[in-house]
C-alpha cells in the first residue's frame, strides 16, 4: 500500500465535492461515507491489520479514517440534497471534514514512521 497515494485519494474528495457543487451535480455519497469502500479502508481491514495491527499508530489511523469517511458522507449527502450552503459550511477549516482530512494525514504519517521503526 502506497500511503502517499492513499492520502492523495482522500484529498481528492474535496475536489470532487467542490466540482459537484460548482456543476450542481452529485457525488457517490455511499462511497464517500464508507471507510471500507476505498483502497486504504480495504487495506486497513486486511493486509494492514495483519502487518501493522499491533502498532498503536495503526488503531489511530483506522479511527481517523473512519472519522474522515463519516464526515465525507455528510458533505456528500448535503450536496446530493441540494443543500449547497450546508455542504460548504461542512467543508470549512473548523469543521469535521477538513479537520478529519488533516487528522488522517497525520495518522498516516505516524503509521508510516511506526512501521519503519518496527521493521
């Protein structure tokens, strides 16, 4: 698993949300809201858990990943319901989606460091 690529894929949700808002389109709210629906989520449940599950940083990464997707699902549902002002508010720097994205980035970096130290 390329953790840098995984982080990039999660950052792209913000781009998808902004584009859907600009184009008055929709996004896949189920995919946005499911922690087990992305490559990182599947890795965390399988190979990642097997290889790194013993590390405290792993549990933190898994929790931050779930938090991120829960917040992303709320943004996606607001967009799909035409509640664009709410979606925009949910993406502000002080809100769960943006905070969750940053927390996931830190957790992934911590997991990468911990995995190298434990190797």
